[in-house]
């Protein structure tokens, strides 16, 4: 991901960097949901906690799926 001033430029579609960019965004969202979950625990808000945990798991699945796609792309490129 290239930084241009304060804006991040998206990586070209279908490149390893594009996959890494999706993973990076998912990791950021995982951190946010973990922090929200912690706040919900402290507040005793079980409904909020359930929602934050479900979101966190969804972002972990997204990151892992995208990582698998990245690894497949790299393996295919090595094979030629």
C-alpha cells in the first residue's frame, strides 16, 4: 500500500499487495472490535459484547480467507 500525503492509494487489483491491503484493513477492524468488546464487558452490555464478538470472528475469517488466496496466488506464480 502506497501512501500519498495523508491518503492511502489502493494497490492494483489482483496483485499480492491488494490482498495484503485487505488483510491489513481486516486486522484494523479486528482491533476495533476487540476494543469495543472490552468496553462492552466493562459496561456489562452482553448484547453489545455478542455483536462485537461476532464481528470480530467475521473479520478474522475474512483475513484468513484472504491470506489463503494470497498464498495460492504466490504458489501459482512460482509454478509459472
